């Protein structure tokens, strides 16, 4: 009984450490510094990329988005991740409900209906939904941890996951739908789903992609619009239509190659400055950075991303329970997937999907979502070794 009393006092002291000033002592300060450095570097990069745009530099807008993200990050630190697990169904219903609202009332831009306007502020629900999606699916898998090897468990998770994935896909936003799919695969893997089941699911996913991109169109059934299919398959033949479907890709490859080791500087980066490279502040921000700052400039950014992913994986290993580990693993892989696909597509080794570059691409929804994701990671880290209440 004496030992139990001591353990109770230790647990209470640990719980006290995650409130008030004790919070700061439990933060992952390496992750904090990596995040701050990435945000600062991203603001510096985007100022150079947009300096000669017709509307002027986007720096002020990005700073406002970053400040909003810091507020969200701070609030999330004080929320016990177990709360998301208990409220997973309301979160799921609210997320899918907002996505349905986007399809019904959302504003159209660039041929897609992804945004909802609230006065002067416009946001993209599918961006925030990335993190909420992970929180929900992780909760479902954690609740069925003892039956994770049964085929019904991953099927149930996929059943819940396919609804928001399809709602994002039909907006249409193929890039974000791919991020959701990658996050689903990550949480299934971290939760301990059998390799055989994962292999079957991977085979089904590859078969589905082949069906949509090649087999059905060959028989006259087009699931995707022609320009969407061209964007996804154009990287395999980047010179096939340099003035049409593969124009963006060719200009991006040219910008990356022109940067060399040290870059051409802001004035010398003609692909970016003269707007030969479309969407250079959003989809192709990595290519513009490569042109302006060269190999050394992009290497700094990629090393900062690598540091964030490394700390995220450390948080996965030290999580207090399966739910926190699965959430952290899903966020880490989601972040890594976005970095890889965005940077790879600018060099012609991945399809052009419109996935934003974390903390760099211009946009408030993406910036705030990244702060939300890292805030949850920090909240998980701070509660390592602390018993879950209830």
C-alpha cells in the first residue's frame, strides 16, 4: 500500500507539470527551435519569391497567418490528446459535415470548390481536416487495439476514412485526397495492422490508380477530367506537351536547374520574377527557392524538415499510449509525405498534385494546419509518462 501511495503522488506531480509554468519544462525544445527556424526561413523565402509580383510581397499576409498559427499552437498545448479520442465521433461528423457544406456552398477557384468564406476570411476545410482525420482514425484503431490483427479492424478504419477522402476528391482536390490516403496508411501501420493486410490494401490502391488513370479511360470511361489526368501522368513524359499540359512542369524543371549551387538571386531568377513559372508562390514555391537560392538554399530547408520529422518520430517512440503513438505517427508521415511530393513534383519525379510546401507555400489554411499538427505533437510529448485520466 505504501508503494501505491508513492506512485499516486508521483503521478499527481507529473500531471501538475503539464499545467502552468511546468508546461515549458516538458516541451521538446529541439522541435520548437526547428519549427521556429522553418517558419522564419519560409517567411524569408516567400518574401523573395513574391517581391516582384504584381500585388507585391506576400510577407505581411504570411506573418499574419503565422501569428494566428502560433495562437492555435499555444492553445493546443493545453489540451490533453485523450480528449480528441473521447470526442472522435463528433469530430468526424463535424468534419464530414463541413466538407459537404463546401460542396454545396463553397466558392470556386481554379476549377475547384474547396473554400468557404467568412466575411473577409476564406479558409480551406480540407486542410484542417487532414489533422482531424488522423485524430479520428487513430481513435478507432486504438479502441480496437486487441482486435487489430482481425481483418474487420482495418476495414472499419478504411470505411470511416473513405468518406472524407471521396468528399475531398470530388471537390476536386486530388493532392489533398492523396495526403488523406497516405495518413490513413500511416495510422494503420503504426497501430500494428498485419503486414498481409497492409499488402492487400496497397495492391488494391495501386489497382485503383491504374483503373482510374489508364484502364477506364482506354475503354471510354473518364473518372478524371482530361487536365487532371494530364497533370498526374505528365511527369512520365515531361516533354510531350511543353506548351500545354506539361508547361508548368517544364518551367519548374528549368527553374530548379537554373539555380545551380548558389542560386541566381532575386533579380536573376527570371523564371520566378518574370512569372514564367506559374503558381510560384504556392504549388511551385520549392522550384522558385531552388532558382533563387540554389542547391544550398533548398538543402537548408530540407534539413529543417528532416529535423522536424526526426523529433516527431522520437515523440512516437516515447508516447504514453497507443492512441498518442498512432496520432504522432500519422502526423509525422503526413508532414513527410507533403514535403516529398511537393519537392519531387517540381523536379519531375512525382505527379503534379497541388500539395502545398509546409510553412513556405502562401496560404493561411496550410500555415495554421501545420501549427495545429505540431502543437498536437508537442502536447503528446509533454504528457509522456503521465497516466491517462479516466
